[in-house]
């Protein structure tokens, strides 16, 4: 078992996704993932706390980038415009990752525990966005409502991006989704 090949984390991620897809999340063990990646279990645990984190390991980066871009938006930006800046910022995290994102989503949708974990991560994202908006001076309940709307746009846009046949970048899909939300909430 070669421990010195580069990109152990990437190999572990690819091995886990392949095994989850072939055998199912519940039926796949950390030992099998490590073996498939050509590393030890100890190496697996240096990169991931558990086998779920293979699927959710980047959520902290997404949350930091999204909330950071909202906080750093121009001071005069309306809450939804600040969220649009955040959506643009996170779209870049998914460049050249559509195949991975599709595989990941398939595994998550096939397992109730993983769907619950995904919802927990989205709730954490919403709380971070609401905090960023409050820091910008947006009062409650507007900060929480706008944050929830931003997460909804991200979630729906992400799902649309995964299912589109063409290979568009994520940013235009997120912008179109935000435009659809604004149209749906326009006064009538």
C-alpha cells in the first residue's frame, strides 16, 4: 500500500464516491475506502472525521466564502444585492466540479441520514448569512428572511445547474434563479 502518492485526499474522495455509488453509503466502510485509495485508515482519518465528511468537507469553505462576500458587498447594496455578490463568489468553487457534484448529490439523495446532514449544513449557511447581513445593519426579521431566501436560491440554482444538459457555469444559473425569486416576490 503506497502512502506516498500525491493527493491522498483527492484519491480518498474519488474512491469513496465510487464505492458509495456502487455499494451504497451505509454498506461502504472506511477500511474499503482507504484500501481503494491505496492508503491506510489512519490516513483517511487525517483527512476526514468520518465517512460522511467526504461528502461535506467543503461546506465550511462555501459558508465562509458566501458570508464573506455578503459582508464585503458595497455598503449601499440592498440585502438581496449583497446575497447576489455571495452567490457569484460561491459559484467559482464549483468550476470543473459538476461531475463530482452530481455524484455527490446522487449519494446524498439516496440516504436519509445524508439528506438530514445536508439540511443541517444549509441551516448553518443561513445562520452565517443572516449574521453577515446583521453586521451590515440589516435588522431582523429582514436579515433572517433574506438569508433564507439566499440559501433557497443557492439550493434551487444548484439543483438546476446539476440537471441542465449543457455545461454552463454555475454563476449564470444562480443569477437566473435569483431573478426568478425577485419576480415571484414582486408586488402584485
